């Protein structure tokens, strides 16, 4: 351990020279002695030349092609020797003192594997950011939501979630994790390519008895939507397919069949909504996602068996027993606190 770096901040980049030029200076300025690494996912722009020229102190790990978010991080992290990894999106701005609360909490709580900061919107900093807000949960049917973001409703940050809290998943936009836990749990699942892979990883950690928390005394500002914007059919495909994959990998046996039956009906309703609003690409993406899931399902059987065999915490407390869709659309509960009244 004496020769190992305490913390490596690892930014996965794909053709993001402009983003890094904009946001990397704040990371360098406010991250103390942490090693800063850019893992380049086969960029075809001038990312590497720009880094060498403008940020020579930043270490580069160069991958031969674009492996996606999940496998890109797995390959990018392999040569990095550090006690902690901090997976950071290239479109995140940070300010003075952003790291210390998370690092102090992790050092003081060895039972916790991973954490995230309070994630605010970079262009509207009074509001939470969609992709993680103040820590993530999933409902009984696998739909993700956060303290500060329920479905499409994003709350203003008024300090209402400023307590350190256990969560089911921490956002991949800014994820601090012990390297030992990362590799013991198997890392991110590269087959997901992108979207919800951090939920899958954190669910595995929680079911094996390791903690995941949000430490809101640390704050980061996320631009968001830098890779695929909301409404993009590719994003729809990945979200629907990967959500089914993570349910298959992690749900207890006594709930799997009933949840999957209900999800077929709800996915059909979602596709109908896309059809009625003339989002043809997303309508097709739902059914392509379901077909892809069934085509990949057999490849995940061993992963499911391994996860269930290593489970010591079932059910995971942070998976709620209610239907998020029912609360949101039928009861009009649009905020996290309303869900838990």
C-alpha cells in the first residue's frame, strides 16, 4: 500500500477535447495531490495532442478503440494503482473543497465501498442534476430515481438532502470507489456498453453487504447530456435493454418472473406513448431493446447465479417496495420526500 497512490481521478474521454479544455482546469486546480488520469477511448479528434500540449501533468491511458463507458473504464483502470478510484465525467466542474468530505467519510467508514457527492446542474446550479442528484434508488420494478430527481422532475436544492444517506446506487458521473471493492465485485459490466452500468455495480456491492452512500457535503456540477441527449433512440435502446439486464442479474429468484411479466406490459405502454407522440425511433428502440435482452439473457445466466450465491443482504433495503410509476402518474408524487410520506 505504501507505493500505491491514495486517489486517482480517472476521466474517460471519447472525442471530448472541447469538454476537457473547458472543465479539466477546475479538476486540476481543486484536487490537491490526487493523480489525474485521462483514459482515452479511441478518440479521433485531437484529444491526446491537446492534453499533451495544454495539460502535461495529466497522465494518459490510451485505449485502441471506443469500448463504451463500462468496458472503457475497466480497461482504463487496469494499469492504475490506487487505493481509491474516482470515476469522473469529462463535463463535470468542481470547486475548492469538493473532495475532502468524501475522502474523510470513506477513510472513516471501511464498511462503505463507494460514494458520490451532491450533483448539481452546471448551467443551473440551484437545481439538482438529473444523472444522480443526491443519490440513487430503484423501485420494485427496477425504475431508477434519486433524492432530488423523480422521473423527469428535478428539484431545486434547498438543503433538503444535506444528510449523508445510504443509497442503492451512486452516479457514474462522479463515483468514488475503493479499488479493492471495484475489482472484487467484477467492475462495470462491459456488455452494458453505457447507461445503468453503475446501478448494476452498486447493486452487486449492496447485495454483498457493502455500503454505498451520498456525501452531500461534497458538491460537483455536471453539464449532462454530453454524449447522448434525452430522446435519442440509441439512449432509449440502451436504457430499456440495460434495465432489463440489471434486473435479470440481480433480482431474487422469488421476484424475477412476476417483475418481468409486469415490465413487458409497462414497456409496451412506454412504446405506445412514443408512438402517439410520433417518436418513431424510440418506439422501435423499445422493442429492439427487448429483443436484444432476450438474445443476451443466456450469456448472463452465470453472472446471475454468481450474484445470488454471493448475496448476504436480500432484499437490499434501498430497493423500494412500491411502484414509482403509480406514485408519479396516479398519485402525483413528484419529489423524493412525497414518495416516502
